[in-house]
């Protein structure tokens, strides 16, 4: 048998390599069944959303049979870290949920949604969500759902035991410098036995609403500005409620804890301030009569935030046209309405939000406080480079502040300095 020449082996090796590369590219872009479909991967952090997304995407695929969307769930605890690594390594999914997008946008890692979709599509979305995902004049995500404003869940039975009509909650006000009706109300509840309220280190549900209701701000542009007289008023008031024994202990409710929510569900907490994201769980698990009220009004009135979750697209996806079609569907009234199914969440398409309200009205639950509070001023939920790292720097300082180990003014100075330094790295 003749030996194959070295030059011939080189040519064969090159040809084989080309074949393997083409085959790999085709495999990565299509499913393994030889259907010829382009496969788009969508990453989310909450498995409970898989059924509603699957229903929406099945309808999409019936109309667009050449595209298949596969859903990957990465739990929240590791989601942000894994996403950072995957984006940096060029292995991110084509589409992924985001609420902390700024670093990726500034680094050129996200597709420009405004350029990808039409202005008519953008005008359908909740204005607050559009504002949240707009940076430097460009839109970086397709809003999917919004949390609505913050409200107060109340246990009717515990209020009745304290001789309190739920209507009294509507007039509750807090003010460390003037007339204050919240503390007397909470003391009446606590005198009947349970914890009254969930004042704690909870960024979205308590820190931001109290800071905003005091007339303060969390950020000015990309600068952190919560170390202010208004910040001292807001956090001093919350810490005072903990010190007065009107809330569960701060050691149990530190950042990231579900202690207060579980205490409410167990009938041990009368008033639980939170967002619409806990509504479905409360509706399923509460074994007592309950309702929803407006948050207390502070010196600057009732001020809430309205956080949104969006879908961002990898700027370097191998399938930009398929990605565009998927995003157009998920951002349309027909595609977004699935997220309201079963009262799952508030769709970002404004025309679909009534579906959510109607669902809960049919369950005998008035969700209007989540919407009514947003008719007033809002406080931004945070943004800018390094926000995730800044929040991680703030949390341990705030935990110590709520534990009473660091005075409020000193804690705010430390936390703001740490946040700013961390964000600038």
C-alpha cells in the first residue's frame, strides 16, 4: 500500500476541519432532529414562568415553524454570576431575562432593541419599563412584566382582633417630624399579640418607598445620593419600628430573607408590605381572610417604585433575524398576554394589564392599590454601571443598621461610600 503524501494529508485535514466546523455551526443553530429549524435559546430565573412562556412560544412556532425557542432556567441565586461569566465568555443564550443590564449595554454586549423593533412596538409597553431599560438614548430590552407599585397585604382577622377596620389603613401616615398615625396603629395591633409590620432591610418593598416618601432619592444619574436628611428620616423611622418591637427581629428579616412573608402566611404578622410578585403565593397559601391596602403616606406622600423585567438579546447572536421575530412576538399584545394567565404577573404591554386585574377581580381580590400608588410620584429602582455590586456592598451595612449596631447617619455614609466605590471599579 502506498503511503499518503504529507501534503495530501494536510489537505484532507483542512477539508475535514472545514466539514466539522460547518457541521458544528449547523448543529448549534438547529435542533438535533434534522428539522432544519433555527434554535433560539431563552434564559430565565423562575421555573414557574416556563408553562406560560411555553404556551406563548408554541403559538409563535405554529406561525413561524422555522424557528424553535428553547427555555433554560438558571435559579436566581446563581443567575447574575453565571450570566456575567457567560456574557464575558461569549456563551450567553440568544435571549435572557435581565433587570441589571447597564454593564452589558455599556460594554456593547446587548442588541439595540429600538433599532431592531418598530417604534409602534415600543409605544405599546409600560412607559416606566421603557424608561428603565433606556440608556444613552437606546433601548436595551423588551419589557416583559412589571411589579406594579408596592402595597400592604393585611390579615383581616388580626386587624379585627385589634379592633381595627381595614379602612383605617388607607389614611395611615408616617412622619418622624410631625403628625404620625402609623405608629399608634401598629401599637394597637401589637397589643393584641402579633407582630404588626415588616419593617426590614428590603430594598424594593421598604427602602425605596420610604426613601421616596420622605422626599429622597436613591440615585442622581449614576451617583448614589441616599445619604441625605431625607434618607436619615426614612431609615431612622424604619429602624425605630424595629427597635420598638413592632416588627419581627432584624436578625430574622435581614436582606434576602423570606421570614416576614412566611410569618404573614402563618398568621403571625398583621401587615406585610410587598409587591405583586408575592400575590399568587399569598392567594394560594393564606388560610385566613386578607386584603390589600395602599402603603402609608410619608412627608412627600405615597411614593413607590415600579420595577420591570425585560428580555435582552445577545449582540453577537448567530441568528439576529430569528431573535428579532421572537422578541417582536413576546413584546406584542398577543404574545405578552400569556404572562397574565392565572394572575401570574402584570404584563408590560399596557393593553394586556386589564387581563391581570380581571383575573384577580374574579377571585374576589382588589389589586388596585398596586396600580393606584403609581398615579403619584415614583422613585427609580436603580441603574447605572455596577449596580448589582453596589447593592451587594450596601446590604451588609444596612443589615447592621437594622440590627442597631450602626447609627443610621453613619450607616448611610458607609453604605453610600461603599456603593459608589464599588460601582466605579
